[in-house]
C-alpha cells in the first residue's frame, strides 16, 4: 500500500488466514470484556487470559485495546489493486473507490451474534465509532498512489479530494444507519444504498 498508516498496516490481514482467525477470536473476547466492564474497564492482561494467549501475542495483532475491540482490517488483494489501476471495475473514479471500500466490508463476514455484539459495543463507546471511521478514511486515502498510477498525466488532486469526500460521506451515513440496528445486519449493503442515493441526488 502506498500511504497506509502504520496502524492500518499493522491491522491488515488476509481473510481466512490463521492470523485472521486468531485476530477474530481476540476481537470477540475483547468485545465481550468491553460489554462486561467497559472499554476502559478491562486490561490487556485480562484479554490475554480470556483468549488463552500471552500479552505479547496480543501486540502481534493489535497496537492497542481499542483496535482489538474493533478488529482487523482486511488487506487489499493484488488482483483488486491491478483492476483498479487498470481503470476498473466500473470506469468511474467514485464508483471504483467505493468498490474498494465495499470489498473490504465484504471481507469481514460476521455471524449474526458477532454483528450484534460489535454494534452494541460501538453504541456504548462513541469513540470507537470515530476510530472506525478514521480507519476507513485511512484505507480510502491509501489509494492515492493507485489513483496516480491509474490516471497518469490526467491526475487531478482536487478532483480526487472531491471523490474521496463523497465516498467517505457515504461511509459515515451508512455507519450511522447501521448502528441504529433498524436497516439490516450488514454495513456493505447500507453503504451501496447510500452511494446510490448520492448518485441520484447528483444526477
């Protein structure tokens, strides 16, 4: 990745890998502890004991407790990056940036109980919502280098900034709707619906 923050890079993992599954297990225990004691009310030692790992192991997966509660960030797939740089998959900068976000969201399938657990933790801890949104912001901005490759001499930073702002606004709106628990159990479809509404308004 061209400009991914150290935190985002540290959190990246390939879905289905052993690292991904271990991180997912740590996150489930961290969320349950957060509900039992509050995010600030439990320690990493308690998380290590609950998960049956060493404290040092936790830091191999997450830089801090908030990150453990939120979970991992899927890494970009090489074929997705190649498709984007080549001008795909839709041929529209906004839609293709949105597709990257959507694919990341799709790479995080959760059981219904995991969805409910994660939503409840975020509802009780607003700062986690902001951290989650910041992660998505960093993820989208990490595509800047790919956009430069994609557009070459046509690259326009002002145009990219507008595209990024539009995509990230849709992320914010979708997240707000997701957290109410009244619009479905998955964030991905809510993001797609929000982007569709944005297109209709700008048409």
